């Protein structure tokens, strides 16, 4: 990696890390059970000073949908449009919002919402259910004359998301040379991330490959603050994305192993079309 590209890549990583410079106060599982998700979301937003009317209006919409779900006497016919409007706005945020922390909040909300589907059949009866599941797994793409960037955020249990998440990042400069790949992994709970492992699984959850942190370049300059970056060959990550169905990230904390899994492959090819230089580099690898 030449110095020019490394500098540009470092700037991108700093921009992402800047959105994660503070953390919310963590509650125990018992305390979380006594808190409504929309209230947890409002506290999270307040900690990051997310207070503009447009974003708060989406949180209010989420709150109204959760009130519907909390009342089993309410029919899906009366609230389907409301649910679909919420999911559509959440998907737009995940794909396009410039505030990384808010995109993280919406990914966690999507996970929390869909986790209720097995217990509440009304969710799956909404007209937009199948389409929204796919949209909520989109990558975030940034395209300019200088750089193209794709980012997918892997999250754990929704209640743990403010403290644990991992960003998978692909980027390329305007010359279309030396595309870069990385994982920016975060632990704001106890700030310890030892023996990081990134595992790729196929559609049957069979292990395809495991990447260990001692096999790649690791930037630990922010590790004391709970952020560790793994830089890896672009070719390797593209091949893994083309041969697997899910990705899990695991590391040792002060309390033992912590892991989370995401499904970046599901919409990867579709979102890749928004970044022609990255797509060209990927096509050369997979053809």
C-alpha cells in the first residue's frame, strides 16, 4: 500500500471513528427488559446530540409503531401503512444518512423490530415485509470524483449495539488503483479486543475460512479507546464475499469471547453497482 493511498484510507477511518467517539451508559439485561425500545433509542440519540427534527420525527414514528405492536387488539390493516413508512425511512437512513451513529441506531432498530416477528404475526402480514427485510441489509455507499467507499456494519444483539459493532469497508481512489479493504471493530464496553477472528460461512453455516488478526496488518493506535482496525487484501475479501453467505466477528474481552454476525453478501452485488470503480476491480477478481 503506497503512502498516498494509506493516508487517504486513514482519513476515511478517522471520519468513521469520529462518529463513535462517545458512548451511551450501558444498562444491565434486567434494566433493558424494563425499557421500551423507542425510549432506549431516544436516550441513545441524546447521548450523541442527535436532535434535528427530521431524525427525531423518525424516532417518533418508530415509537408509534411500537405502541401498535404493544396493543394486541390493534389490527394490521389499520397500521400497515405506518409500519411500511417506518421501514422505508429506516432503509433510506441505512443507505444514505451522513450521520454514522444514526445509521447504526436504525440497523439496531431493524434487528429489534424483526426479532418480534415470530411472536407477532401481524408484522409479516404488512404488505412491505419481504421487501423491507432486504433493503434494511443495504450497504452504505459514498461516490465522488475522488473516492468510492462502501461500508457495511455488523451488529450484535440490538441492546448491545451502542458498544459493539464492526464496519466492513471497501474503498478505492479516483485513479482506480489499489482498492483497500478493512474491518474497523469496536468494543466500547470494556475496550479489550484480543485475538480477533473474522469467519466466513456458507448458506448452511459451514465454515468457509477464518482470518486471524495476526495474519494481517492491524492498526491498534486507538485500541485503548475501544477501536481496532484490520487491513487486508482487497482480493481476499472480495473472494470471501463471493463464496460465503455470512460473516462473523469474534474477539476476547475481559469477560471471555464476544461475537456478532452479519449478512453483507445479501445486497453486495446490488450496492456495488453504485460504485463503478470498485465494481470494475471486483469483476476482475471474480470473473
